[in-house]
C-alpha cells in the first residue's frame, strides 16, 4: 500500500490554540457534548471521530475536567429519534449530529439546544438551515454536498474508461440523505449532454437485494457501478466489492472504506478535516456563539484512493497521470 499524503489527515487550515475563557462559559462547569451518530464500526469515518476529540483537546477542552461526551450511535435510521430524545432529556449543551438522518432526528427532538451537523446533503434543500451563510435557528455545521462531488467522481472514472456510457447508482432507499443524492432528471440530462453518461438508479433497502440489483445492472449492460455513502452499504462493503468483481463492473465509491475493501476507486472529502471543522464549531458554541450566526462550512480537502489490485483483476489499466494524483494507491 502506497500512502503519499497521509500527513494531510493530521493538518488543518487553522492553527489551533488554547481558547480564552468566554463570558458565556461558567467557571468549573463540565459541558456535555451529545454525539448522535449513524455510523459503522471500523470505518474511516469512525477513525476520523478521534480527530474530533483531539481537536477539542487542543482547543482547551479536556474530558473529565471541563467537557464530557455523551454518545448515542446506531447503524440503522429507526432508533435515531429515540436516541435524540435521550440526549435532549439528558440536557446536553450541544448536539453533534453525524449524517442527515441523525440531524433530522435531532432537529425534531429540540429547537433550543444547539446542533452541529456533518451531512452529505444540501442542508438548505433539506430545510435544515435557511441559508449556508446565515443558517438561522439552532443548527449549523459542515456539509460535504455529495451531489457536487458526484460530477468530479464521474469525470475521474471517464479518465479510466473513456467509453463509459451507463452508470448504475446503488443507494439505500431507507436513508433520507441517500434519497436526496440520487441525480435528478435535470442533473441526468446535464450528465448526458456534457459527459455522454446515463445514470440508472438502483435503490436497495437490505443486503438481500444486492444480488438482484447487480443482476439487473448486468442485464442493462451497465459499464460502471457507483455506490452511495451510507452506513448499511459501508457495513457490507466487502460483499459489494465481491459482487462488482464477479460481474466485472468497475466500482466507484464515496467512501475510502469501499476501495480498501476491494472497490476500484473512491473520491471523497477528507473525513478527518471535516470532523476537525465540526470541533471548531462546537468550540465556538460552547464559548457562547449562536448556531444561527455561524455559516455552514464546506470541504476544501479531498482524497482519491485507487485499488490497483482490483484494476488488474478486472483488466483495467489506470493512466499513470491519474495514479500520480492519487492520495493512496492500494497495490
């Protein structure tokens, strides 16, 4: 495994410094940060979560001294409403919501406790904030805007397979964030006109549907399969990589975990940097800032991971120019 830029994960655009004690802080108080997360164990996102705690520590927040973390985690969407209500009942000072379903659950549970979100959807279109610059209400945070990264991801795949025409988009129909990431009719028309691509939607709601979805892709003469970022799909990343290999479909992902599990390529925002930005926002809120006044931030750092072993197995040659741009090449 060649890792050319792992140093990026440990750097940030802002120099960290111990915070001055704001008037809004109460001397001696231990602030409680509720963490409502929809995630899968042993993923890049989970590993990035340690960056969140480390960044807060560097900003002067020490667990057991002036801050405590109350974590509620679920892989599926269903328990999130209950878990969000638990955090509200425990009277946490701020809620960090990871993912669109968690953010929606937190918003439903409280309109007063500050919420810092980390989502992959357009928060304005989802009704989570009034605007990116002035969110209003009790929610701010970071958005990865997967729909905007989607076009770049497809462009990278066209560099590998110039003749690609049909792209299957596999997504979890039970995840509201996934539903909003499915290209619209207008977006599909744009992809067809500018890139010569047709995007075919393949929704699933359980692992038992994976086999039939891939069989359908084969019947539709799909050239490439793109998999949405989703806890369930990440949980079964090895199975999805195996199915893509079985059907000799080049696979494109929104999570590096899929590429590490055998997928061909992943292009996404750098998770560690996003969690670091969340920590900065939580810090500001604990020091007295209002979510309504904190602009929603967007990623500035991205990573490309290519699995060269998989490429060779399905008979693809990755252009040297693209390999040179990769942040990590899996041999």
